[in-house]
C-alpha cells in the first residue's frame, strides 16, 4: 500500500466504493467497473515489483583516489535483465555531503535487456574515505499509480588524498643503509657479492659456483649470498591539535599533512623505504605501493589531543636503522626540540620542516624568538632546517633541506 501514489490510492478508494455501492444496489455493471478500478493499481504494483527485482547495477570510480580539490567521475551502469521494458525510473545515488548534493536522474524507459550508463562528478576539499552508494531506484508504472522504492546493496569507496606537490631533487646524504652492517652509503646499489667466495654447503644453488676459486682451492666454492642494500628513512608528522593554528583546509595542520605527503611521495619515488610516525606512534604502511599506502594513511589522519611528541620520538628511537629522518612539526618549545634533536647522530641525516604556525593567526608576542630558539637547538645537533610559513608552498622551501645546520653542538658556526 505504501507503494501507491496519490493517483493509485484514489483509484483504489474509488474502486472499493464502486464495489460497495454495486452490492448495495445490485448493479452488476457497476460491480464490474469497481473490480476493474480496484484491480488496476494492484496489478500495476505486481508488475512494478517484478521489474525491480530483475535490475542490475554496477558503479565505477575514475579515479578511485583523488587529491583534495580534484574531481572524480562516477559511472552508473543500470541493466534491465528481464524480457519486459521498465516504466519510469527515478534514480538517486547516495553521496556524502562533503562530495556535494545527491545526484538524481530520470530514465523514461529501459527496453528489455537494455543498458543505460549515467555519469556524474564529485569533488571534495576535505581529506578522507567516502562511501558512495547504495543506489536507490524508484520504479513507476506507465499510469503513475505505483512508485516502488528499492536500494541496491553495492557501494564503493572514494579516497580523497592530501594534495601532493612535486618537489625539486635535493641530495640528502646518509639516507642509504645496508642490511649487512651499519655504515651509510650516499648512493643506492642493487646488491654486492662478497669478493671472497666460500666453500660449498649442502643445498647451495649450483648456479652460484665460482669455478675459478674451485680450481684454485681444489674443492667446490660458491659466491657468497648477495648482501642487499636498502634505503630506509622515517617521516614524522606532528598531529597535535594544540601545535597547529587555523581551521579547515587552509589550517597549518592540513598544510603539514600535505607537506608530509609531498615529501613522502618524493622520497619513495627516489627509492627510499619510508615508515610513517606520528605523535601517537608508528603507523603501518604496506611494502607494496608505498606511495599509495602512505597517501591512504594520510588521507585518514586526524589531529590528536596529545601534548608532547614523546610517543613519536620513542617510536623513531625504537625503529632503528634509519639513515634519514624528516620531521614535519608544528609549534615546539626548545625542550621538545632538544628531545627531537637527540635522535640525530653520526650517519643519520635529519631534516626538520618547521611550520611557522603563528603566521596562520598573526604573530604572537615572542613567537619569532621561540622559533629562532627551536631552530638553534635543532641546527646545533646538525639538523637541516626548512621553515614553512603560511601561504608558502613546500616546493619553494624544500631546497633548504640541502643546507646543513648553521650551528654546532657548542653553539659555534659549523
């Protein structure tokens, strides 16, 4: 009964009234009319219900990941798998408010075995994972007596990633570390075989036999296993709410997330194996598709209520094996800067991207002096300083990462 439109309810009420009057008056012709008028909306409801359950729907997102401010195209494919044409179809897809208004379409008729494709665009200025769907369809009969609403179960996820800015190449020494020993290397190598071979052991691959050494030693000798060298680094993102200023997409927090995404993608494309750490600890990244894994993780990162970087610094310290540490941080005091600075020692390159957060809300009294003090502490431990004020792209200041700290541990010039 809920599927009946106003017209359908009127027909049903009129038919029932005609039937009642026909019984009271004994009019057979009126009875036939009453049966016809009453049966029409009921039969229409049966036909519409049958048509609905033989529709199929598919959805495609292009692309499945979009940057903040970018657009994605959603393609709906609706197929009538019955041998009967449908009536009027009213289509509405479920879209989160952050992606815009819900798209609505009208299909006049879909023939038997017919297919219709509908495109619409979505756009978001906010990072996140958004569920699109399920699709709801209202099916109406040709007479407008019945409108049956049903929803498909399928839905798809659109990932809106932080904005990634292309960064210029900057030589960062110390980012290449080997699995065999703790020395750092300034260039990457696929692998080196040890010069000295060893004796053959049960199970060794015969393809690794070193025939020259075998002839010299009089016994079967094989090349040592390849010592793989890999590039490793860590990316620290400060998500503390109190360490950032501003609101919305232009806040210092969102700029920090975008800067971390840009740096992470840039370094991973240069072959660096990264791990992501926040003030809440280490974040899990998959080994395959590091750039996408990093962006997927950063698309969901939220500001935290933490007041210190202690957990993040501890996670960096426990990880070990990092040849490069890049820290993207908000407001720091000199003591917090000192705890962070102590992570860098011989063989590790440290780059600190300091957001000048007070430029988002206007200069606060003493803010410039505090920032200079933080820079002095970090540079004193050999960190490279990249200052990022409001309205400045990370690409324009990233070359500063090539400059070594200007101060030594004792405060003299380096």
